[in-house]
C-alpha cells in the first residue's frame, strides 16, 4: 500500500471572490458570441452588408488587442479590483449604448468602446483568478477557460432568445448582467495589492522578444484567424433564424467548454502541450474544409465539431503563454493577447469580403491555410518551446502516485 498524498483543495473549492470574478468573466465572454444569432437581423434592421456588420467583431477585437498593451500599466498603478470595475463600467455603458444604435456606424463605434472595457476586465480577471484561486496556477487557468467556454456557449443562446424579440435586446441584457457582475465584484472581492514594480507601457512588447512567447503568440494569431472565421462568418451561410443559429453555436460552445476544461488537461499531461497544439490545428484544418465542401447539414455538423480543436487550443495556448515566458504573468498575458486578438480582428471583415467578391467557401480555405501556417511556425520554432516539455514532465511526476513503501 502506498501512502496517500495530503488532500489538495478541489478545483471547485474556491473563495467567493474567485466565483464572483468568474461569473463576470462568463458574462464578458458571452459578449463574444452574443451577436452571432442576430448578425443577419442586424444587417436587415440597419440596412447593412455582411462585411459592414462583420465590423462589429473587427472593431471589438481590434480595440481589445490594442488595449491589452495598457491593461498591465493601469492595473499596476490602481490595483486589480479597480481595473476590473472600470472595465465592467465601460462594458455596461457601451453595451447599453449599442442597443440604442440607429446606424451600423454607431453600433461599430459602441462595440469598440465595449472592447476597451472588455480588455481591461478580461486581462485583469485572469491575473486576479490566478492570484486568489486555490490549487495553483493550473487550476486557476482551467477555471478561467471554464468561464470562457461557458460564456461562449451561453452567449449564442442568450442572443437567440433576446434577439428573437428584438435585435437590440441582447445588448441591453448584457449591460444588465455586467452590472450584476460589477455589484458582485465590488462587494465580494477584496482590494488586490499593487505589484511591487509598476508595469511600463513597453513591457508587453518587450516580453514578445522572448522566443517562446513570440512563437506562441504568432501561432495563436493564425489560429485565431481560423477560430473567428467560423464564429463570425458562419452565421451568414447557415440560412437559419436566430434560434437556429443560436442552437448551432450553443452546441459549438459546449464542445469548446468541455474540451477546454476536461479534454485539454488530460491530453496535455499524456502527450504534451505542443503535441496537443499540432493535433488541434490539424483537426481545425479538416473541419474548416468540411464546412467548405458540405451541404447545409454538413455545415452544421462541422461547425459544432470545430469546437473540439478550438477548446483544446484555447487551454493549450493560454497555459503555454503563461508558462513559456520569463516575464511576469500579467505582462506575458498582455503581449500574447495583443498579438492573438489581431487575428480575431482581421478574420471577420476579410472573410466577409472574400465571400462577397469570390464565394462563401473561400473564407474557410483561407482559415485552413492559416492553421497550416500556424503548424509551420510551431515546427520551425519548436526549440523555443522546449521548456513546455519540461513543464509537462513536471506535471506528470506531480500527478503520479507515490511509490509503495517496502
């Protein structure tokens, strides 16, 4: 009989402040997929083209990406809690204003303001959860990815239910939910200590000089292009009402959540983080080509299945960015997210333009090609990710049972 190790705190046994932050994170990530079911309705209601409506994603993620560079500078000066509350306030204000839009230009502008608030909140939320959660950084990242998966899966359903009544209602609904998150964090989260060293504005860019972080970030840029081609463009080719689109992306989001929280850690421990990335990127190539070559039923099936590699990669890339760099986690996260969200900003608009000028299959060919480029970056720069293999080995030894006593 071997001696049992001391009980470690379960991933679900967390301080109430962690759950309050996680709830607000769920709502923040709901905002990503919230507009999916109502994209056709917005285009019709505001007399806009697909590419114009796609700018709702582009403005949101472009501002989110750029704002990532200042989140650490802000939070290191006013503290994590105040940064979270400022971010939530901006989301509440601009989500509510988005619901009052009379033109697609106004809506795009309000989504940009929403993206600023979301960047301040999301980047800081990860650091706050890592700092306050029990069970170490790995458990905290899994909780964060669980919030991401749940938010992304619930967003389309909420968007469908509210959007079926009026395309404006999902924006008002998000404002209300984020206001609740504001109240929870303001009352349940204790003031977070300011770091001993203040973050400079240039620190996230400097951090990208690290070979491992830059490799992870630029691989994620091409991966995110493929990710957001599916998320932002597919609603236009499904030919379904808000409920139909909402349920398709709910199924997709469930796959994202399950694979982020359960499958990714399982496969990382057995095969290593980098091999998980290779496999997930290859699967995403297959599923995107499946969407391009399929009829209506096939598009639905492959869209839902694409949530599997996306869930695997969301966790694998986030952990890689946190582990591979020697920069402080908030700084590494800011640099990584700045680069990767650029992929989310470019994909929706370019995919819509390609469809308008060529045909609706081409965006998925380009998305598949981006995954191939991402695999190529991993192959050619694999030496920069050797430290991840050591981390995976450490995790394997930590989880192994203790040897039996003689």
